[in-house]
C-alpha cells in the first residue's frame, strides 16, 4: 500500500476495524465491504446505528450500497476524479482543519521552484523520460526547497523513504498473491519502487525543511495542491464520472460536516482501488483528503484498507515476496555494495528513526537462519542469502514461464489458473513447466489445468507432471493469522487432518529435513547454507487434541517453536525456568554482536516468555482498543500515528474523540492506546540543530517514520507523481477529459503480445466498461467455495450484471446467456438484468457498464467461465499490480462457441456426510432426511 | 373439537372401571369418537404459554430486524450446516441474488431480496434506491395451524414454547404444508429422502445445550436476535421508536402484536415496506377459522340432500306404483 506509506509513513491500515463504529461518517469506495467483508461490516453498521452517515461510491449498486445512507454511481476507473473533486471542494470552501493541517502536514513546506506540475506540462509532471516512459524525480525536482534530490539510478524517490527499507505494509494484490516488485526492482523503496540505493541514504535526509506558516508563498505544498486540483470542479468531475454535480457536493458536505475537532470521518477501500493502473495514487488521494480534514490517528478517523485474504498482511510481514526479507528488510541485490552486511546497512538504513538500528535486525535474522554457523568472522554468513538480479514477481515470472525458462513450480493456497489476471496466459505458462506441485484442500483449476481446461489442448499434449498434495484444513493445524489491522491471532488445532492431508508447515519442514539429509555429505560451497540452516522445530513432547486424544500425525513440527524463533531469543542466555534459550521481550533488545537471534523483528515481543504467547491473548475489558485481545505489531499499537489524536500542546482535540494525551505530571503520553510516539517526549520538545535518529522528530510531529515527522500532502515517494492525477484506465472508451494530451497513466507498463492484446484508450472496438467483483457466497476464484454444495446452491452459476437498457439494446433477457468479449478472450455467463447497473452519461455520451464476478472456473461442483481470462496483464508503476477493476469489453446475446463444461466433482447434497460422533441416531442432526445407504 | 357423548360416558360410569374386554373396547371407541377428528391426539404436556406470567421468560423466539440485514446468507448456511440439511439443487433464478427461492423442508432460513432501484438520476423524487433484504423463518405461531392440522400429533409445542415437528411420528400426509399461511413447511421429497415434513426447530437441540440457534449466532450484524420473546418484543418496540425518531417513518413491526387471525408470533420482524414486498401475508388467515360453520353447513347440506333425495325417491316410487 504505497499510497498509505507515502502519505503517513507505514503502508498499513491506520486504525482497526472495530474503530469504524466510532466514525461519524464513513465513505466506502473501491470496496464492497458488506459482501466481501461481511463480518467486519458489523462496525460500519454499528456506526450507522449510532447516527453516522454511510456513503458508498461505486459503479455498482451492491449489498453495501443497500446498507448505506447514500450511494453514488460512478464509472469504473474514475476514482481519482471523484476524490479530486472532494479535495477541490474542501480547499475551495476553506473547510480544511487548519490547526491540524498546519501542525501535522507538510502543507506549509516550500517545494522546489523547479518542480513542475501537471498544470504546467499538460498532464505530466516534470522529470518524465518519454522514451523510457519513466519519471526521474531527481531531474523533475520533486523535493522540498533546498533539499538535495536523492540520486537514484532506477528512478526511485527523491526523498528518503522514511518508512524504511521495506516500505512497511507492501500490499499484496488482494485476491491474488504477490504482486510486488518491478523489473529488477526491489522491495525496499516504499512498496516496490526503486532498486537498491547506490549511495548512503543519510545524505538526503532533511528533518527541518523551509516552511511558510502564513501560506503566502505560492510554492507551499498546499498552494500547489490547490492549483493541481483547480480543474476538478463538480461539473467536470460529474462529466467524467457520470454522476451529477450535486452528488459530489453532497458527499463533500457530509465529509466536511463530520470532520474537525468534535467529529471524525473514515474512508474504507479494498482492491476496487488497488487494482487499477493508478491504484496507489487513488489511495494517495484519500490520504490527502483525510490529512486535510484531520482524520488521521484519531478514533473513527482513518483510511481503512480491507485486505483480500485472511493473512495477507502476514504474508508481507513474514514475506512470501521475492524481494523482501522478514520484517520489510530488502532482499540484497547482486550489486557490489550489498556484498557485506555493513555495505548493505549503510545503503539501505536511515540515519533517523528506527531504521538507524538496521544492523542488529539483519545480524539477528542471520543468527536465526544459520545459528552458530553465523559469526562475526564470517560476516554472519550474509553472503549465503540469495541475491536479486531480475524481477521475479508473479506477473513477469509467469511470462518467463511462458518462454520456457522455468522448470518447476510449487503452489500453496493459490489458484493462478483462474484467479490471476489474464488467467489464460497463466495456464499457458503452467503448460511449459516440467513439474508442478500443488498443495490445496481441493483439486482446483491450477491442479487440473492439464486435463480439464476447456480452452486448453488435450491432456496428452501437456508435458507438465502435476503432483497434488492434499493440505490440512484450518481446523486441523495450528498457527497464526495476521489480519488487515496488523493483529496477530493464534489458532489451535481442533482435530487431526483427514487421511494423507498435512499442514503446509508439515510439508515444508519435512521437505527441508529431506533436503538436509540429501546434502549431508556434500562438500560443495553452495550446499553449505542448507547444511547450516537451523531447522529444529521438532515436538518436544507428543501433542494432544482438545478431546484429550493423542495426535496421530507423525513428524508434525511444533508451530510454537516457529513463533518463538520469530519472536527471537538470546544466543548466550538461558531461561532459568526451563534451561532453554531466553526469549526476547521486544525488538529494542536486538544486538548486532550475534548475541540475539530474531526471525521477524517487527513481531518481536509476541512470545516474551515460554508460557506467554501474546497472540493467544483473548481478554476483553473496558478499554475500547482492547489491547489484550491478541497482539498487534508494532508493540501492540492499535491506532497508528495516535499522537495526532491530541493537539500540538498534547491535549485531546475534543473530549469526544480523545485517545492519548500528554500527562504533564507524569511526563508521559497516556490514554487508551499504546502511544505511537516516544512515550516520554514532551509536546514542547524541539530538536537541536543537526539532530539524528529519533531526536530529530519534534514533540509535535506525529508521523515519526517521516524524516520531517509530518503527513505528506506533497509526496515525492510515488513513482508516478507527487500528487494524484486522473488518468483513464489503460482500456477506456472515454478520453481523458481533464488532460486531453495524456489519456492513461504515463508510466504504467503493459506486456503486449499475442496473448495479451490491449484495446488502448480511447477504446473503439470494445465500447462497454467492465469491472470485476465478489459476492459473499463465494471466495476468490472459488477453490474454497465451489466444492461446497451449501454455498453452490446460493450462487450456482457464472453470471454478469447488466442494466435493463443495455439488455434491451443487445436483445439479452434476464437469465439468458450472454457472451462477453474483450481484446484477450471470450467468455459466457448468465444474464442478471438489474436496475442496480445503470448507464451513465459521460461527456454527452451514454456509457454502459457491466459487472462480472470472478468466482468461477472449470473445476468443482459448479463450473463456469473464468472472468479473469478477460483481464489484461499490466503493471501499475509503483507495485506492478494489474488493472482488473476497469477494462473494456463487448457483450452479445447467446452462448460462446466453447461451452462444454462439466463439473469435475459430482453434486453432493451434503458437503459432509459423516454422522456426528458419539451421538445416538435419534440425536443426530434434524436434517438427516436421507434414508439411503451411508446415512446414519 | 370435542364432542360429548353422554350415553357412553354415563354407561362407563355406571359399569365401573375394569369391567373386562367390552369396557376397554368401549373406552377406546369412546376416546376415539370423543377426540374426533384427531384420532390420536398428542399427550398434553405442560408447555410454556406466553400469556402465563410464570412462563413468560421460558418462551424463546426470534426478532429479525431487516434494517440491519446485509443479505450475506450466513444464516442460511449456518442453519444447513448445523442441522445437516441437504442442498436443494443448483439453479440460477435470475431473481436478484436469490437462488434458493423460498423456505422448504430442507431450507429453514431463507434470505429474500427485493430490488427497488430508482431508474436514473431523476428517480430521487420517487424515493431513494433500496434493496430490501430479509431473512425469513418459521414464525412459531402461538396457535399454529400446522399443529392443529397434524393428524398424527407429530407437531407439538416444545419446552421452549416453539412449534416442533417430531420426525419419527410424522407420516408425511402434508396437511401442515397446506395449513401454514406463511409457506414455511415442506416435505423432503427427493429420491431417498424420508418424505416427512420438516421446518425450523428454533435449534431446539442447541437450546437444550444452552446455545444460541445457529442462524442468530452467525448473523454478523445482529439482524437476527434470539432470546425470551417478551424481552425481544420490548427491544423491538424500542427499536422502532428509535428508528422513527431518526426519521425512518416506514419502520414497523410485523407479528410483534397480533397479525391477521394470529396473536403475537414467536418469530417476528421489523419491516420497512408493505408485508407483501417481503412475501408475507398482510393478514394471515387461520385455516380453521369458521370450521364449525363449515362443518355445520356441510352437515346441513348433506341432510338437506338426503331429505330431498328421500322425498324424490319416495315420491317417484309412489308415482311408479
């Protein structure tokens, strides 16, 4: 989530979901929260019951819209125009929260006068290289007046990434796993941007840039912002989005009326924002709006990012990404300055803030990996870590696969054959593999692509050997989830897995053990890392199930030991209670001399002693933040930047919205939440000249991960401009009405080829705007839901939502068949003709939209065409995410030519058919109405 | 319906008890006749009655607040999972997002969807767009027609004051299905199914174990609330007042007080539109209302016809002679 990182410092949701109940107004945009996050949606509903106004801005009238007080139809892909209109309104009507903005943002900071805006250059910012289609922020002077621009060979940020090497909270692509990186790029810029830093980053830090508190200087960030959004008038926005000008002003008035000292508003988004060629910039626009309205770091004031999976935050914290080490440390590159730990830390660390302590983090990580083998003499075996030399993120990797450059592949809990953008291209890539291992609960599309793909070749012509490993279900294994609000929750194992199913942990640990056995006698240098790897997760004692029986699973590793290693331990001290290694109580204890080991530094403190697993805490009390329910990294903070909940003097902005405040008697910050600030730093603290580290952050600067300690209205850290700008999607029937000379994002990448044709804007061939969406009844591409008849009867067939007007024009009737064609592929679906979809008036033309759920595929109990076959493979410049929430298509009545799908699993009326154990027949569940064989 | 037959009663009393086979037979016949038309009546067991103050806290029910429903269908799935009900089939209906159509013998919770969407921007004058959602369920009537109509006594009031179908006593006649004015009951008629009538038990088995019914437990927004029905009614009335004070003057309660021929329902609803929009009868009739009159009328017509035909044949024979 670079949009959040660039604005506030950390790329993770600012508050926790329960806090939505404290909001006075909630704008849900780019999210279908009631359908995709129904359990979390109880909190917006609670807020509504307390009198808050809920607003949904979306191309479709969905179940979320039905629960909101106000719904605005907009055209898919015009979110920045709408948000820009809101920002325009706030500035134009002087509704911004002046004390907050002046104290806590860079509104008054003076920007270099050589920086040129889209207003000056007709839709692009200064520093654009037309041939390479990239921005060079240094050449474009995206920096504060007087500050040196960061020299970055690959065109990274001008300003140092205050949030540090990894860019905390790098967002995975909601429903499809990792999407990091860019060509040869690297996680360390915030979320995906630049390659490694060639020069030490300390040279560019500027904690005290020039400011003009009177805002008279036209180069003040807020004056540039005003100028940038001057075009986004309600009439212009309405013309672009297809709504009415009154819709925009009404939403703006609601937000303004519910912001300020006494009231707070929240913004909720999900992949409806991220999966665009301008995704992170949409989130930036939300960040700017919330900074202007003073809705950051306060109860009920937030930008809430709804994640697409249950533990996708965890998969970036303890990363499954190719370019990150655990805890957002960048994976070292093949470049020279990354050869040693010192060179790496010097180039990737920061002189200010917590990233100044990077070496202890890396050394402790190496100790956790290699144990006693990692010593100061051998540079803690830093040389053993794999180095990055190219982009191995998912989309480019599948392209390499298509070219026959990849031999084998492991897939855990993922279904790219139906869930990835341009899924047909992904399936073609899988057919080039020699072998594929799929571990999952069900034999889904990726496991069956070799024989059941209706659009693929005959199985005899597929060379790939597929190994399907049955995986244990969630109830049959223990471990943790990290959810969207950074909350790490432990879950116990309830039963043993069925049959040969095993947990992913079992599989990986035993795979590692076998590899270690195979390499035991090797003397080759490249095998030493495997030989030295610490792999000691054996169970000390047999484990028992909750019913008291002994677990029947052999060789199951102890997940608690993994968590203890993640937490970290002393290598030279023992715990007096059990003579085991003493565990760390937090990341402040990390040392760079090899006396500590720590698997994931940001999680350190989660298991401070052997008998205390804080992820297992389940205490509730009167504190609204519920600090004793599980553990939130970092350091159990529930609301980030919560220093902003108090005014510059340290008093709460209002009694109603108080969270933490300065206690002058005790000389510390107190309140309901763990302060996201130095606990003893007084509000009147001012850094001495030339201060370094945390000393450089003043007592009034809540955004402690930013070098100047304030939220960024002007953010140079983005790769496609310091201000969000409306560009049309890569495929759109409408030209850019705001900047006619620049239709789509100037530096988005698209991998055009015969399997990935693109109907560039203005799209003529395909005039209808399509967007994909989710329904409550199914989960993602369906591998966990389309094998369950209780869910399948609720949503049995692939369908497409069409407005009555479009249906009449095309001769489609409700329930009939529709063929949908994009530049890539053709699919078919049943028509759901509904007024919830509506044609929009855009620039005097009628634009039709269709909504396509992406839950179906060719495997399972109910089958249907793959919606993601329609989507193009493209990459947004910051995080390389694809654009599947807005593309173009055409629809026709009737079926497509290849419609010959049969379910791969026969219908089972009861998804589970075994009798309830230890229960007499008369007391079996009521619904056992089946008298046939097999029923109790 | 009880018919008093004084001769038999008096005769039994005069003969005294235990007077051999004849007396037993006579007693049996007497009971059968006495209990006509329900030949094998349920053994009366003391069940909680909402009217009785001592029982008020024992009658459990549902309050379904449709203004809080988000249409997630978690209740439908939780119900099927707990009760192990089979899926009914995979049919795309094209009727909003509802693909399970209605309550049945194998669907005991059902979420209805009703789209009321303003056609375009000008539609605001006609009222804002709405999408009504409601989780429907057995109403657990206090004077349930299904219970009245059951010839085998399979349908009883259970310890929680709710209507319960005893599977092993049901003979599958289906009278209850046509008797229910809400279309709740259904028969499991698929091949290999038992052919009996089934409906919501208000999770009697969970209640016996001290648990909340599965649907109410799974509802993420507390649209379905479970508890002593008297408490629920109080909360529901407060809720309507609250909503009306906040400007929602469409909100009202259905079944909290008497509706149609029925007294208060043990599962009642907060609605925002006419009951017909939710597929609920505006004034549900008791099917046995006027039954005595109909019986009397039938009897009278029969007698009249008999008399007429007797007249006809007697007159005819006279003429024939």
